[in-house]
C-alpha cells in the first residue's frame, strides 16, 4: 500500500476514534504507547491478522482511544521493538509497512500496516504443554481460533473483481421481433476467474412497471488473457468481454419506449459468489408511426 494512502486511512480512523464514533473493530487497534510485553503484543497482532484474512489491518501507536487523546509515540522505538515481537511467531510473521506523521506539532503517531495475506499466523507461547497457538480477534477480545475459523484460513478467499460496462446498446427493427443487446464489459482482477455460462444470466427491464424480459446471452472475446472453452470463460487478468443477448418481444411494447435497463449477473466458478451490473440505455423520441429501427445507447457518465 502507498504510504500516502496508509496515512490517509490512519487519519480517518483516528478522527473517528477521537469523535467517539467508532471503538476498536476487528482490523484496527489503537495503542497509547509501545507495549512492553512483546509476547502479548505478538499474540494480539497474530489474532488481528488471522481474523482480517487479507483485509487491511492496522496498529496505530500514540492514540488513547478511550481518553480520546493523541499522546504521541517515538518512531525510533519501532526498530528495536518489532524484532522482539517478531521472535514470538512460528516461522512467518505478518509483513510490515510503517508510516509516522505529526497529528499536531510535537505529537507524532506511528502506523503499522500489517499484511494479512499469509495466514495462519502462529504464536509461540513458550509454555508447555501447548507451545503453539493460532490466535483470533473477536471484537475487542483475543482468543484461540475455533476449528471453523482455522478452516476459513486454509481455504483461499476470493477477492471480488471490479467490473463495469464500457459500452452498450440495444436494437430493434420493425422487420424482426428480436430485441438485441450488445456491449463491452470490463473486468478487473488480479487472480484467475472462471465464468461458467450456466451460472450466468441476463435480463432487461422496461416501462413504468419495470416489466422484465429474460435474455439469451453469450460471451465473445479475442484477447489473449481470456479463453472461452466449453462455454466457460476464464479470465487471468484485467480484460474486456464482449457480451451479446437477445429475446423475441412484442414490437408494440417497444416501438415508442425511451429507456431500457440491461442487467447482467455472472456466477464465479463453484464458489457461489456472483457479481451483477446493469446499464441504462436511452434513445431519442420517435413517433410510433415512424418506427422502422430503434437504437438505445448507454448514457455517458
């Protein structure tokens, strides 16, 4: 994460804490000063990172949340403090990005951004007979992880991709009852995705009563990073999919219609997750007796 973004996120969290609008949640923790019990600190950090499961986790040192006061902390102490904390992890400790800034003149806060994508993080208790523990953060409490929570750590978490229509249009001719949609859908992902055709569907809504018509649809692409195999589209990195859909309709219902909404729902593999998007299409008003071919296009932002 960029340090500018990290500082911005930390400032927002501190402002909420000082206003009393937010107590410590599962992924942000405030410390008034550097904890002197390095083992306890390691256990709390491990619990925080295990519960975050890939989301951003932060320790903010120099803030008294309960007193709603910024006390300040010395950034120089981190260089000797962190290695002692790190020694209490079994094998892998969370990756660390830090930034320090003045909240007010003479009172700096130190922000630790903890990488949580290499869980589980195992705490070394240095006590027998239980010398290892997988801690878990639950509210403001640190406890041992339950079996179901450990399973969550071992099953990769799917990051939902970003998506949006780049272009879209619909056409209808008086010589054919087929309402046809075409568009380009941008998908942004940093991990492989599969889109099985049978888990995806499309429909259109129109009119004052939002009447619905189901659409038969298909994907098409020629890009190198997307492959269509046996009605499954596989995306490995950001790509544009060309989507087409159609349905036979009653011409009278659409001959003088100004707006349409095109909806697309994509199922992601066997995970059960879905992404959905829609786009509004509009056209110029044409008197019904002049209707020969109608084209609806996506509104520009």
